[in-house]
């Protein structure tokens, strides 16, 4: 059992195997993500009822909550992949971690932008310096820092390690984002979706929201696989199979 | 797991927990600064400074909203159900401002305990319900489940 797990784990460290495996996965996951997100958005924006107090403005939740969730989940993915890369010296973990950064960054930007657009009609302010908003801004800055660190290094391997260490240091921000609305008083309301209890949200709004979150997760997986494939070709361009593949792609 | 890898893993776990402890200590020391607003109890016990801009948050006390004739000036009380703060505001209130709901006001507190607000922000809660459902619940005599 343990041996089988170790073999499976080692297979993941092969860039060539990952490159082959990820081709169909990124395709199918991408289409499934598109269907889920399109269904969720049409459902949420056109068919869900208005909210009793906020009217129509609450509908931005179908973008805001999935992007905020993903920006944190992707950050954790980067940190865990970075730790695997540092401990087991697996190149592929670093490649995936690097290519997750722009995806997570775009999710953080989307979460902050939709939050500001939502804040203006409901709170009466685009931005306030409360703990939730500030810690989310720090998350965006961490993403920018990770990307800058990768590009600042002469050798890609040094960039991988430096960014992995920064990602691990920044993990402390994730529980701060999550619990900021419980630990301190903030303008941002506490979480609606909780593991421990039923969401105080009507089914007609909750189902498209959960579908949208699921679709965003799938889209992240598909996008991450696609970007990592390119990173593999770039970083393994000295390997014979990669050169062959690049020639094939160029011939198309 | 070979000893070299085990050592690196332990180093990472140690580093992450050290950063966690450091952040926890800093945030604990700064806990009052991280809070976005003072509660009415804190204001009535004298924690909040007077004659400088502060934020106060709580619920708008039911029945306390009084508008002056011929102007936009409005008076209301913000409460945390232990203490109240009297607020005066001259301007347009946000759409979600209503009695019994959350609010954060930004302004100066004078010696008499009156807070003159420059800005009123409406807080909303984590409950999302269509209007018909709220109405039906109220009809059935369970208004609490939606607030």
C-alpha cells in the first residue's frame, strides 16, 4: 500500500508524464468549468430572486465569493507545492507553483474589484481599511511579490526556491483573512458559507453560488494544467522529448 | 523518508509556526488598532478619544431615528444593547440604512457624548433571502430566523 503510494507520488515528479497526462485533463476540465460557470451565472444573474434588503446588487456574490475563495485556495496550493519542491526537490512542483501565481493574482484582483463594486451601493464606500479588506490587499501584494521574485532571479531555480520560501511565510495571512471577520469588528459581514452549519441563504441563491464556486475550482485546475504544460516545455527544452514536442507544435 | 528530507520538512514546519506565532503576538498587541470601529460600550466607558475622528459601530436603535424638518439632518442612536451613542448626521443616508440594522459612523465625539458624523456606512449581515420568503416567515411568526 505504502509502496504503491510512493510509486504514484514519484510518477508525479516526471515532467514528461505530467505533460502527456495533462493534455486530456485540461481539455475536459476546461469545458466542464465553462459549462458550470455559465450555468451558475445565468441562473444567478437572471433567475435567482432579488434579495430582501440589497435588491439586485447582491448578485455580484456569484463572482465575488468564488474569486475570493479561489485566491486563497490557490495561495495554499502554491505554498504546499513550494514546500514539496523544497523538501523532495521535485522540479514539477516548482513549475506548477510558479504558474499558479498569475491565476491566483487575477482571482485576488477580481475579488477586490467585485468587492469594491458591491461595497459602494450597500455600505456606501468603495473601500475601507477594515481587517478583511486589508488582509485581502496583502494577499494581492504577496502574489505580486512572488511573481517579482521569480523574475528578479538570474537562474530560474533560485527564483523557484526564493518564491517558495516567501509563499510559506505568507501562509500566515490565510487564517487572518478567513477569521478577520470573527476576531475583530469589521465592516465586512461574517461568512455565509460554513462547514459546521446551514448557510443562512435561500436555496434559490445558494445552489447557483455553490455551482459557481465549483466551476471556478475546475477552471483553476484546467488553467493551471495548461500553464504548467507551457512551463514544462520552456524549462525542459534541453530534453529530447521536449525538443521533439516543440518541433511538432511549430509544424502545426 | 530519508534524514535530509525529514530535516528540511521540519525546518519548513518550524519556520511556518515561528512566523505564525510572531504574527499572532503582533496582532494581539495591536488588537484595538485592527478593530474597524469602537462599540457603544467602549465609547461610554471612555476608551474612545474625543475631538478626533473615530468610527463607531453597532445597531441603529429602533424608534430612535428623528429627521429635522427642512434639512437633511438626522439624529439616531447606535446601540450594542449594553450602551447607546447619540449620532447627528447631515447628509444622505445609504440605501441599506434602517432601524434595527448594522451601521458604522465616522465622525467626532464631543464632551457631551454626541457623535457628529461625516460619513454613515451601512453594514449588512450574512443572510440572503428573497422578500417573499421573509414575508412568509413573518406571517408564520418566525421573524427572528431572517434577522
